[in-house]
C-alpha cells in the first residue's frame, strides 16, 4: 500500500522528540522482521506509546499499523492522519470489523501493533490482557513479539499533569523473542504465556533503566514509586462504576 502520509508524520514526531531531548534506548530490534508480518503486543503506560513503539521499529525500515480506538479516528485532525497511515480503527461496538481489518493487514505482510491491556495501566504494571493479539497471530500465522515501552509515562499519561519540559528523559523500548501460537492451541493459555513474557521483559527494562524510581510518580509502588498499586486502581474503578450507577438511577 502507498504510504504518502506516514513519512511526513515521522518527520514531525522526530522533531518533537528532538525538542523534548528524548534519549532513546532500544534493544531486541533484531526480533523485528525485515519483511513479512508480525504482531507487536505492547504494554501501555502513556499516551505516547504509539509514537514511541513506532519510532523504535523505524531502524528496521518498517512501519507499524496500530490498532487504535474509534474516538481517535473521529477526531477532525487525528482521524485523517490515522487513516492516511493505514492504522486500524477499533470500534468497541463492532469488534469483529477491526479484527478482520487487522487480519487482512497481517496477511498482506504488515506489522500490526496492539495494546492487549486495552487501556493505560495507571499502576504501570502489566494488567490482565485481552486475547486479540493471540487470536490475530493464530489467524494469520504471524509471530507475536512482546514489546515493552518505558519512560513515556514521565511525559504524558493518564491522571497525571503533562510534563513537556526538556529534561532529556530516557525512554526504553525492548522487543522480546517472537512467540509462535498455532491454531488449535488454548487461547487463554497462550495469553497467559504472553503476559508472563511481558512481565519478565518489563522487569528487565526497569532494572536497566538509568534513572532511580524511588519516590517517583512515574514508577510503580513495587519499585518504591508513588503510582497507585493495581489493587488501588481496581478499588478506584469500582467506586467510579458505583458512583456512575447511582447517578443514572437518580
């Protein structure tokens, strides 16, 4: 497919990284195929994860077709760009259509990026995963590449004031060894394997990250950071749902 929009968008994004003084640390790039399909299963810690993961793949001379929620495609500015870059719209009311579109892209030899946690992890730990990445891999005979992005949450994440100061923030992207899931395997068991690999890779990235997490809002409580624990996030979400239900009943 013709890529007329992707190249100029990359120029803008690279200019943005340069303005922020981002220091990228990439590892495992050899796991990205130079040709052919793959599913990137990426953790989700910030609103910048799409751009960060896509930037890390560029040295392999590949573009990633990301699966993103419909609201982004509906935006008057972002929507045309997303469609121009051939990203894949995910409409929660019509999940089968987005699955078919992603499957079609993979069968055409594209790399598809998916965030199996579905939403940003406010604890910065690996949440429970949806099974879409595994099912796409099985349906297209594509490898799943566990992918960890780390550091973007220091700039722009959920429920934290953005920080666009030029602080030379280190941002890590690590690609794990490809996982092969074949038709007929238990989807839930394969999803559990993928989650384990993501957790292991996240731990490795955190251990080698150059800045100390102690007392930092961008770091998980497990490492001495002040981000909410997964349990605290669950409680807050349950309270939110209860409050929403109460308002609807009034």
